[in-house]
């Protein structure tokens, strides 16, 4: 009964096109089990975006701003996007595969990048990527002062340049990143272009594409539900995938919660009663593009007492669903060493962050309060409901990379999940204790239908017609 309700076609027909043959039907299945995890077999599409490593002249151009000439070390591809910077010293493989960077040109302030190479796509005991936060490089472009073409690390299998070329992502070195970051701090995050092998043409300024005008979450979210089992516990959490990082899933599964991930616009309130908790993931872009998600969260909070936690974009969507507003920061917070003060305990945590928007706490309803505050710029870093097990954090407690000071928040969330599960066992004694083995076996084990980044230049070529087609689908 649970399976028939959970998989009713009407609930996700808006996400799947049944006129096309489903890859799911072609997969070979083994016997289901919830004691161990069914192996996650990721899709292996041909790398049509790959190019040879380019060492041509490269130009990094900020619209209405300075032009920087350097050398290419990635793909021979011209792109545009939003230029942002990170002060992280390490963790470039994790940062570049974070779906939150979709559509952005990432400028590293660390002078030397690439010295420990790029690791393999090995997977852990849960079937999750061990070294990456998603299967593909997500940033539209990479800008560094100096790149290490010779790498040294026991996990490395290729250079940063080789990886960028394989993924079709242009990369530029030999530019003054200090000047770039100074400009971005003074002027704010700006639109920019990377041009390989061509002279800068001021007339091309008209071709800059603003990724904030595009629903980037639609591009990084799974197109159908997928499942990751945990062998060490019986809780079952529904994850709203807005571009979820692998280590968020690992942080849940490793603590005993099996997870089923849903598309960002899935009507989660219709199936929440089959789960012990709801989790809203990180993701890219402007949260106000996700109006369907906000509506479904509003309905969920009206109809259920289920515990809810949100991280980064998920935190912002939770705030919007509560009735609050979000604001765009001048240049955002992207680093591994940002202090956030817990207003309930007075303790300060060093946190990993990657965001360009924040919650305007002056608009929070009376039954919500601020949870964390940024000690650098006083922006909001968390909200919590005053009487229900619902909270969100702007920073990343799962890190990858970064410090684990705040990883205890997953324990806090799963403690409330456990209490809810025990209460439901009393109120609904016939409720299933663990995920259905058949459900576990039928669902995919990896994100479904997520297209790798192609840069904002290619998004421009697709034009608004592509957006309309995706919206219609």
C-alpha cells in the first residue's frame, strides 16, 4: 500500500516524460535489501564537451570593468557567467563540483591551485563519490593566479587542466587575482567572460548572460527520485534535491538515515507522511526562482509536524516558505573560515560557506527567530522555529571542504527525526518501520537526467526557447 501511494504517477508525472523510454526500465536489478546498499551505478554519458588542453592566450573580461590577459590551461571554450571569488586554501575538487557554483566563474584567491591534482571518481561504502560533491565539474569557468601543471598526491589521477579540458570548462592562469578580487569586493559580484584564443572585442559586451535570470536549480536537480540506503539505522528522510552535495547525503546516511531524493519541485507534502524527516539541500542561484518548492514547503508546514532542516539554498527556501524575504549580498560569502555565532548558546563556529543570497531576518514571522549570525558582516546564518523541529543554516555543516565545527547539527536534526518516528509508531502502529525493499530496488541510485554544465555562453545559444521548453516539460 505504501509503495502504490508513494509512486503514484500523478505525483511526479510533471517531472518525467512518459513518452520517452525510461532508462530505469533498462537497468538490471539484483535482489533488494535494506541491510546493505544496492550499488549505485552512475550514468556514463559520452564526454561531448571535452577538448584538448588549451595553452592559448586567454582573456578574462568583467563587464563594464577591467580586462585581464592570461594563459588558458583548460578547455578551448568561450563562456560567460557571474564572477565570484573564494578564499578557500584547499578543497578545489570539492568546490568545483559543488552544484551551487553552476553558472559562475570561480576566482581563487589562493595563489597556487592544482598542486595536488584531481582524484579519481572512487565511491565509498554508501556508493557516494568519495572526493567530489557531484559527478561533474559545475563551475562555468576557473580563474587562478598560478596553476600547478605538475601535481603530487597519492589520490591524484590527472591534473586540474586535464580535468577542466575533459569537462569542457575553460580555465585561465597568469592573471592578477588580487586585482580581480579587489574589484569584485568594491563593485560586487559581476558578469564576466572567458575568451580563449581571441582578442577582446568590446562589442561582445552585449553577449554577457546573467545566470541569476535563469532557474539554475532546474538544471542541477534530479529529474526523478533516487534512493541511498543506510545499513546502520531505520530512519527514512526525504531530501528535496536543489543541487545536493554528496557529503550532505553521506552525513545523513552515515548517521543511520536512508534518504530518498526528490526533484526540487516535487509536491513533497503529498508523500511526507511516509517519511521521518524532510531535508532541503543546497543549490545555485536566486531562491525566488523556486516558487513551486516554496509553495510545497508552505503546504508541508501547514499539514505536518515532521522535522525539517535546510542548508544554504534550502535554508533560504525555508525562510521564503515561512513568509520572510531574501536579499542578494554584494559579493557573498565563499570560504572555509567564516565565524558564525550560535545565538542560542553564545558559541562561535568556524564554518564553510558558499552563497550569494541571505535571509532578511527583519521579515521573519513572530514564530521564528534568528539562529546563527555571521560575525564578519552580520548577515544571517540560520533560522529556527520557536516551537517546532524546523531550522535552517546558511553555512555548510557538512563542509567538504572546510571545518567540521558545526557537523553536530546533523545529529540535532536526526534526534528530532527519531523522536518524530517514535511518536508516529504510537499514533500509526501500522506504519512501516523501514523503507520498502521493493521501493529501494525500483528507484535509481544516482541523480537522474542532470546535464553537465555547458557555461552561460551555451545557455545563451539555447535561449529563452530552451527555458520555455524545459518549463513546459
